[in-house]
């Protein structure tokens, strides 16, 4: 086992050396971490599917990303190279350590905002998957101070409260709005706290889950709930949101049925 890890590390270092010799690339600040070994093939397949599902559901477009914690190494996560989510294939999936250093980049570029994922996995051992999107219906709730609240049973997971991360207030700086450093990732993870969703003022949101299907489900129904809440607000009456006890019961019931939409979504996504 030791020998296998050593060999693959040496092979990886050789590939980096070859790439450096072939092109004037900028060297990474730190040496690449050694691989934790291959992830479960089904997890990779699910991650590819998750990318395509989230595009089909209007959560991701040419931007945004979804990751999964490595099934055999909790200090690693898996995410596609910097590519539009609809185009993601198994060969695009890269391994990262929790400081968001790629293990074996081989010339592949990484998403600028990968620190969202690494810092949340560090802060939340319960989280196994993370979705970062700019899903449009959610944006107004990040800029108006109107809280996003669960309007129906499908979005009961919002009942614990949906915090808003204001990058300017949190960092004390004028930024380009992107979570492009570990420090900004830590501030975002701090705003998320123990919640399922955190909104990013003027930018998007992050949804976490205990599994990839759960994170995908939550990302989809965060967008739907936001759309419905804006519609209900437009009707002008008093909105009755789920009571916390209703939300707790509804979430438990829906949790048991997650496999149904996931099977459908994955089948359609991988047939494309
Ligand atoms: Mn973003």
C-alpha cells in the first residue's frame, strides 16, 4: 500500500516536471499533496450527473460548481476542473485537499472560488456535498433583507434560518465579490454556521448536504422556494410559512423519498 502511494506520487511529480519543461507555467506556491487514492466510481458518476442535473434544473449555468467529499478520505474533496458544468465528464473530476490545493492538476485549471468548498468541508464534518450557484430567484433575498423562509414542504430544510454572507461587511474590503482566497472561504463558512443554505449578497448562494443527492435536492428547492415566495409576496396577502414543527416533520418525510427524484434526474442527465 505504502509502495503504491509512493509510486503514484512520483508519477505525479514526473508529470508536473514534464509540464514545467514543456511550457512556462507558474509553479504552485506549495507542492501538490499526495493522492488519497481513487474515489468510488459511483461517486464520480454521481458528481458528473449532479453537474448536469443542476444545469437542467436552472440552478447552474455556465457558472457555479458542485463538489463531493472523497468517500475514502474525509480530508479530500472532488470537483471538476474549471469547465462549464453541463460539459463535465468523469475525466474532468479532480481531487483537492481541504486547503483547496489540486492533487494532480496536469495542466487543468481550477475554479477561482474552490475555497468555498474546502473551507466548508473543514468547518462542517457532517457535510458531504456542496453546491455553489448564482441561481437567479434567490438573489433578491440576499440584497433586500427579506428573509428566505420555507413556504412549502419541499423546502422544509430552510426552517432553521437562511443566513446572508455580505462579503464587504465580513472582510471589511471592496472585493470583486468572489470567494477567491482561503480567508474569504473561512468567513463564508462562518456565516453558514450550522445551516443548510447561506446566501451571498449580490452574488449567489451555497447549499450543503449530507450526501450529493441531498445537496442537489436542496439546491433545486432553494431556487423553487425563492421563486414561490416572491410570487406569494406579489399576491399581497399574509404569507403563512411552515411552522418549525411542520418543517421538522416534513423534512423527515421528504428525506425518505430523495432516491425517487434522484433516480429520475440522474437517468435523464446521463442520457444526454
Ligand atoms: Mn460564484
